[in-house]
C-alpha cells in the first residue's frame, strides 16, 4: 500500500512539473508587440498570419540570394534570408544570412536578440569573436577561421567578423529564429533616433562630450 502511494505521489509530482515546464510564453519574434483591445486596429502579431495550407506553393519556400555589394564603408554586406524573404519559414524557427567581405571588410560588433548564430566560412580567412555577459566578466572568445571552419555565436551576445585575408571572403550563417533581429552596437549607441543624451554617453564611456558629439555626427552605415 505504501509503495502504491509513493508511485502515485511520484506520478502526480512529474505531471505537475511537466505542466509548469510546458506553460511558458513563446519567444518574441519582433522587438515589441503592444496589446490592444480593439482588434480592428491590429496590424502586427508575434510572427505572421498563416495562409490556408492548401494554398501553399513552391514559391513560398524559395528565395534566390545574390552576392552582396561590399563597396561601402564597412567593406561587407549581409544578405538576410528570414521570414520576410521566405514566407514559408513562418513558425519554423530558422533563417540564414549570406555575408560577403571585401579584403579587410568588417561585419561590426552586433547582436541578435532572438537567435543563436552558427557560421561557416565558404571562402577566405576571418577573425571572429564574441563577448560573454557581464556575469561572466565580459570574456572575449575569438578565433581565426579558414575555409570549412564553423563557429557558434550564442544568442544575444555581441559578436563580429573581420576579413583578415588579402582576398574577398564569404560566409553563411544559420540562425535559430525565423526573425532573429540585429542590433549593431555603434549604430544603436551613437546613431539612435532621437540621439541618446550626451550626458549619459560621456559618463558611460568616460570621455569628453566633444568626442561623443563627434561620434553622434558620423554616418553609421547599416550593412544588412
């Protein structure tokens, strides 16, 4: 009798634990999704509306990627392939990007708030790295990659890629979200609209206000 009570208690506990594990909010697929009471004014949802599966066609799962134009201040071009480019990616939790580099080209420090990135070098030589969180003392993990090498950038962490070779380079990145998002650090900090208060930035970076003013006047190129 005691054994049956133990078994029943264990089953009940596991069922309760499973219910807690299953009851979670879905990960956001956009920067924000403000709730409204009047659905007539609703425009965006967390993801995309779905068409009738019977109406799906091959074109919904297809997209052609051309080489990126690297003739820009960064010498790199990121071509994303997310749910915005392939509607069939909706709800599948995956996307990719082609990253083209001129010699010396840089994909500057940035973060993907909604996705982990795994990158493979197709051609060239890249210096890559990411910085861990404050709780891990902002450690830098960096490595030089050559053709065929693969590197992972954990979700939300600041990372970068620099072409350290003398030729063009090419990489393909897979991301664990249909819409991983991207925040380029310099663009966000010094090129926000409206600008962040110089008082905030001078104290944060411990520099004179004229340096912040100079940085905020720069054109912060978006390579994606």
